[in-house]
C-alpha cells in the first residue's frame, strides 16, 4: 500500500470503526457457517477403492500406499511438484510444505498421517529436503503411475495436445507437474479408499500464512505480479529473490 493510498483511506472514530467491524463480523460468521457446511458435504462424498498396487521408494525401502498410513486410518498426500531432473521443487509447493512440520503431532492426534509424493527419484527428493530442513515424510512415485492417475503429472503426449486434464477439467497448464492435495482412508481389511482431492486454488488449505496476510491492510498485494504467487520464493531464497526468480510458473486458479 503506497503512502497516497494510506492518506486516501477512510479515517474514522473508534465507535464508527467498531460499528463497521461488527457488520463485517456478521459476514465472517456467515462464511464460517458456510465453511462448516462445506466440510460436512465433503465428508459425505462417496469413496473410491484404490485397487492399483502403487509402490513408492522411501528412505526405509519400497512401501505400498497402505504402508504410508503408518498405522493410522487416514492419510493426506501433498502432490509436490518435483519432477525427475529438477534442481529444486516448486516454490509454491515449498510454501505449502513449510506449514507441515509443526502440524504433524496434531494431525497424528486425529488419526491422520501426512506424506509428500513426488515423481523425482528419492535421491533428488532427499537432497532438496535436506536443503529446506524439512522433517515430514516424502516419498518417490518414480516408476509407478500414481502421479498420472491423480492428474498431477502429464505425459509429453498430453502436453502436446495443448490441454491436460487438471482440476476436473481440460485446461492449459505450462508444466509437466501440477500441485494437489488428496485424502485417503484405510479400512479394517487393509483396503485403501480415495476420499477427496483438491487442486488449483484448493491447495491454499495448506497455506496458513495466507490467512494471516489476508487480515492485513495490504492483503496479498499480488495485482501487479505476472501471476498470483509470483512473490513466493523458497524460504532460503528471499534475500536473493532478484537473482533467483521463482522456481515455477504454476498459478493457483
């Protein structure tokens, strides 16, 4: 927000401010109730049996999708954009992942495990994970069709057509990888069911920093950027942002 914008912003008495704040509070409560309603509808969605035998490379050897639950009934997967040969993961996906480590004990208390999945080989994942200082589980789907089946990786043939299937429709996408978040549940027989996936702006559910930014006077302040998350950098790159640029051109939409 520029100085001119600050000077032109309405300045009122405290009583007037409280009155307007209470009017906004009513709208916020309305939004909270709608969010609760959507959560209930989300939980009512039917489930799909995952019957394909996906196998992932992990630091402790090859593991199935059921193994990734780590003894819990529920699993969240972050589809992390890191393709084979990439020097570093997507900056926006990294922004999402920066919120995870502190949440892990709380997720576990609700019978919920978390894992990031990328198509890059495990050695490339581990190298970038060490650089970023993360502790959450992160496995490689290299060699299986998991990423393609969940429409977060695209074949060269798909991209040649100019549109790929992403976020439940055909759309142009500039890269071979896309972001997403998926939920699964494990039954007593060891069967895995896919219960939910979200893509595009839906992945903002992992971006708690945005909620804090959104209550400030400047807000996200993204209007003049080449794309909405153009300001995001890897957390170890903000002091060199002008030299490095963003790691990817994906945009939540």
